[in-house]
C-alpha cells in the first residue's frame, strides 16, 4: 500500500538517472541519447522516512505519431495513477517551449507538482532556478541526479504530499518474494511485449512493428490460476555483428542479467522464421545459468498444416540437446495456447525448486549403478557410494565415490536422465557433481615393526645370495 510518484519531462533531461538515484539501483538504462526509456518502469524508494513507488517514464517529445505517441500514452497512464508528479527539467538547456506544454498538461491533472531542475552541477544555482521561477511552482529544487546532489532534499519535499494510505501498486506486488520470476526473451519482434499485454489484459507495454521497441527490462506482476508471477519483458537480442548502437549493447547486457535473476526463462520463437542460431545462443545462456526453460513458439496461428509440420520437425532436430524443455505453441495476439504456457512455467518452476532427500537419492544411485556400471578405469570400475542434494534452481546432486574424476560424460548423462525420470524434473537442467572420497592412508608413512624389518632384511639377503 504505497503512494506513487511519477517522473515526467522532456527526453534526455535525466529522469532515468534520477530514478536510479531514488531507488538506489541501476535498473533503468541510462544513455546520453533522447528516447532511451519508452515503457513505464517501476521501483521503490526507501531512502526517506516513508517508502514510495517511483515511476520512470519516457520523454514527452510533443510528437503524436509513431513510437513517440505510444510513449506519450504510457506517460499519461503514469500521471493518472500517481499521487505526486516530479517535473524534471534540464538546467543546461534552460526553459524551452516544450517544457511549458508539458507543465500545462501536468496542471490539468490537478495533482501536486514538484519541479526538479536537474544538471545544475557547474552552474550558478540561483541563476538556473531563476529562469524556471516563471513557472510559479513553489517546490522548485536544484538537482544533480548523476552525482546524487539534492536527492535527499527532493525526497523531503515529496513526503508531505504523499498520502498515508494508497492503493496497492504493480511495483509493490513485484516485490513479492513468493512470486515466480519469469524472464521472457527472444529476438526482436518475436512478440514478447504482446504476450505480456495479452496475459495482463491491458496495454501495459508498448507494442510496435519497429524492431527493438523494448530497451529496459520491465517487471510486471501477474496473478493467474492461483499462482503469482513476475513477468520480465526484455529487449530483443540480435547477433553481435548486427549490434552497432551502445544502447542496444547495454540492453542485451540487461537481458542476460534478467535471465540470471529469473527462475524460469521463456524463449519466444517466431514460428514464421523458425529457430535461428541466436535463439540457440539464448538457450545456451539459460542452461549455463541453470535456469528452468520453456520454449514458446509464437504466431502459430499464421501457419498452414504443412508449415506447422515442417516447424515441428525442425524444432525436434535442433532442440535435441534440451529435450527436457517443454515446447508450447501459442498465439500471443489472439491468446491461444497461453493456458498451457503458464502451466508449463509452473511445472518447470516446481521441478527446479524441488527439495530432494539424501536417502532417496542414494537408493536411486545404487539402483542406477547396479543396472549399468561406468566403464573401467585402468582395470578398475569407479565406485559411487552415496548421493545428497547440493541445492536447487537448478537441482544439483552431489555424488561421492572413488575414481569419479575419470567418469565419462556419457555416464554423467545417464545418471542425469535416471534422476530426471525418477523425480519428474521436467523443464529444468539437472547438475551432477562428483566428489572424490579421501584416501584415509594418504600422507601416512608405512611404519614397520622391528620383527617385520628383520624379516624383510633376511629376504633381501637371500635374494642377493641366489643372484650370486
């Protein structure tokens, strides 16, 4: 039950930098380019006497077409749900006619406005504030968000305007520790934002035919069929050779970080383009991070019977290395297959977080060892004595024994499949770790008794006599 503060202003005035300063994070992507932020980005400020929700918004450019119009629609929704508005302006560029137009729109909302004059470092503060004094806003504060100067004063100015009790917000729900964190990844224009909007039943994220619309990872809470989720919309990932903008490079880094922070990764594939090498790279990243995986083939409704059959055959061939991952065929635009997708996510999460017992693991290991022993190593078979859990997400099984360092990868895969079938670990990688048992006699000298020493000496003299 936290109040909401929306950051509003022209493009490139420092709203995302201020958002990171208030939330004490690096969640918002920051670059010296206009129009980096497009969707609404939520975070919680806990620096003052009372926490509140901060909403980072895209810049209002005044253009009412294309991506700018879609961004402006998201900004206006943030204004509608906020209790206090922070109007961010650029002290270096000064007062522009566009700032006046934005202020007029903010005043029509009838909500309290705090004017934050950003980028005042190195300038005469009184002169910078004097230029914006003609706005007639009593709460006008100098600020340098990049250096965190004036942030505490801004928070103190906001607190008197914040209501004691407000409606529950999306960002607060996103802090639910019990929710399943789901990162939706894929190439540009695969339909990630469309999928999230369809699941939510509202236009929460910007959807456009322009590739690369999403840049920041956006966390959105969802409750469906008795389960709570946090959906993370990520930027589309292209091949490295095609990435030529620094903003896109940072977006890719944020996507990989979102995959590592999630519990389940949903790879969204465009059925019309089938599985590309970049999709396989993303699958490899998810497996390396140990995350549960679901493959969602989108735009399935646009294929005829022959194309669907060819697509299935191609998926079976190229996904053989992750045959444990569930493949779901969906249409994010029309909503078909979404129930099966959410069920696959729940099952993958349950498998990835399943708690395994040591006694049962050891019994399963003993049976697997009796059915099929590992190949001999220098005439001796490796001994596998017992197993115990080593963690979850992904499930990790630690096996103790002797000569385990010589066990072939094929036998490791055999054990992985045995444990996967025994515990129905669908949709998650399984890690097997071998531990070599210590030799109790390692480092100890062979000490002989006096009688044994005399006997050995007599044997040596007898051998030498016979040689002569």
